[in-house]
C-alpha cells in the first residue's frame, strides 16, 4: 500500500543507483568514485521520497476510511489481514515523519527509535501483505482445480483468464513484498535476524526487483483498463 502513494520512478531510479553504485565500490575499485557518487544520488533520491511522503497521510487516511472494516470483502481472513495492514500503514507515516523531523533538528527526540518503529510498521504491513497473497493464491488455485459441478467446463474462458491473471498478480505482489521485507529486516537494529548485514548493492538489488515488479503491475493494470475502455 505504501508504494501506491510514492513516486515509483524515483524509487526505481534510487535503488538502481544503489545497486550499480554499491557494485562498483565493492567489485571495481577503479570505478569507486563513480560508485560513490551513485550512492550519494541514491541517498538523495531516498530522502526526496521521505519528504514527499509527508503529504501522503491524508490519502492513506481516506483509503483506510473507505475500506473501513472491509464489509464488502467476503473472505474473513482477507478482511482481517487487510484491516490490520491498513492500520500498520497508517501508523507508519507519522512515525517516519517524526524520525525525519528529528534528523532535521525540528524535534528534539531520538530519531533512531522512531526510524526503528516506522520500519517495524512497514515490516508488519509487508508480512500481512505476504499472508494475504499466499492465502489468495491458494484460494484461487483451489477454485481453478475444483471438479465440483464440472467447474472447468462451465467456466467462461474470459472468467478463467481473469482468475489466472489475478493469481499472477498475487504472485508478483508476493515477490515484491518478500524483497521489501528482506530490506526492512536489514534496516532494523543489529541483532534482529540479518539486520545490518546487507552490502549496499544487495539492498539496491532487492529494492530494484521490488520496484520493477510494482511498476510492471501498474503498467499491466493500466493496459487492462485501457483495453476495456470504450
């Protein structure tokens, strides 16, 4: 959900710069100066995204309010996971804002604690998203394989393709969330699983994969919308 309110192009470019810059610094000493500059650019783009997210609270609140308790969602598990995910996303933003304000010397609080808290909410949101995607993939595959009432022979081809497309979308979302979750854990305090152990290029690689998958899904969804527009 967080990805929806940030600029995907900035995110993708930032992680690509981190991937290439980190690889040059670590693997190619002769090009380390270029790599360092790319890492600085990546850091500035990430800071830019942090600033832009200062204006996302209202959009996130409106989305959360619109979804509410998910009364229109038939699946109870999906409803619960989605509500909790929206709550985690909603809490993420103010925590990050406080952390940013502390780094900027606007507030006199411990920025590290607030960055950790915001990352924890992000990780929780990702975990809930992963659980939702796994549940949906299992449910949709069961639907396609169900022999009840000669299901496969009576299901219209367009409906069959729509279910397969939804499965593909959920798998891509799952992979994107897994890549982001790996980075989220990396940014937690040392001692938590693999926190702090990734070199810059690995963080860049995971972020690039996540960003490209999200961009691809957005483009594909736009293409399907255009195809159905009179």
